[in-house]
């Protein structure tokens, strides 16, 4: 994909959180990942040093701000960006496969932080000059940055996966688990030629969800419940229970980011779900990939975005579901 001349100045490096995805992206680009030394001091502080020159290079840092050590993941990305800046990289692009702290994107109550904005400021100060990410919790988070943000979507990838199952479009219904996801669910429904249903969700406290209303007819339908992420799976399980109670024939779940915290795997396995389709924006352990959970790769999508950014091409078709892959 990348010419020999381009290879001289394109440098792609992986953080420690999702090296498998980074390797896939590099393979799609036809290059090798750059070499970087990532270690921790005895007290837990993070150390990063590039083992090859990045002077004058267009540097892309692939990192997922997620996992059990989400704070370490964020700091590692910031430190890698700072090291690249001080090593005279020409440009630094953070390829953030999952944007951590995105759920706190507004003040929902007094004296709360807006962590999505805080993380945006930290990335900008560290030396990052562009962000490539996918399916932010809310699209307006792009406005928290004063640098370019290329916001990709996995909707087309999900649509292609479900189209391959040859469902009867007359029986198909895409369901949004809450009002915030309604617009994305509508786009997926349009791509699939399916009906649309929307739920209203309340949260009495963190990581607890209650479905209070369902707009749309799901009786006898094959429902595709679409969300941007699955954390503890409480919201998804509550939504699935509501759909089955309203007469849904089968329920499939798809989400871009498999955060999968705490009881998530057990809840999903015990729920009346046919499949849970997620992307590899966050690593899913091998032992959990053989049951209901199906993992699809976003590596080709990110590779196309990196190639387009590097070669000054258009990437509008990558974040606009109206364009077919």
C-alpha cells in the first residue's frame, strides 16, 4: 500500500495495550512496526525510548486507552508522544483505538469533571498534532480538540458482518439502547434496510441501567442491539431482557469497544443473546473468543486512515457510513 519512498519517513509504533491490532495495521500498510522500548521504573513510572531515528518522520502511535490499567495506558501514550516530539518527529498522530474517559463528556451534576476534555488537552500538550479514533462515546468530543480529529466508524464493518447472515430485511430491526446512540443506530438501520427501535435508559447509579421505555415494534423481529461500548454489560443485558419481553425472536448485540469489565463475560454468556459482535479496538482474551463473542478487525480501516493522512488523501468515506466500504 505504501511506496518505497513513503516508507522512508512513515513510522508506526505500538503502545503496550493492543500490539496485536498494531501488527495487523502494519501488515495492511505493508510495513514493519517501529521499535520502541517501553518499561516501568520500580515505582511504576513509565519509560519510553525509540530505538530508531524518528527525526523528520511522520509518526503514528497506536494505543488503546483502556484495559485494567487504563491510567497507565494514557500516560504511556503521552510519554511516547513527548519522546517523539523531543526526537524531532515531523508530525505525531495518535491512533487512539479506544478513547478512554470519554463517558464524562459533560457535567451531568454539580462539581463533576469533564474528563473527555481533560484528556484532549493532555494529548495536545504532549505533542500530538492529530487524532485518529473510532466511534467516540459522543461525536461532539471532537470539538474538545484544537487539533484535527479523524473520527472513524465501525458501522459499515458491522453491517457487512450481519449482511453475510442473509437475514430477511422484513424481520430485521436495529435497536438503540438509549437516545444518545439513536443517530448511529438509524444509520446502521439505513445501511441494513432494517426497521429502527429506540430505548430510553436511566442510570440510578454508575454501572447500573434501567430501561424505562421502548419506542418501536420488535415483536417477532431479529433485533440487532447496537452500542459504542460494552463495559459491565449491565445496560446490554437489561436491554436484551426488555426486547425478549416485548416479543423479539432473536437478539444480536454489536458494539465497537469491548471494555468488558467485572461481570461482563458472565452476564453476556448467561443472557438470551445469539452473538455479541465486537471490534478489536480493545484486546479480547483468547479464551473468550470461542463462545457468543465474535471479534471483527478494524485494522484495515485504521490502515486506510493512516495511509490517507500520510499521503494527504481524503478519508471522508471512512467516517461517513453513507459511503460503502
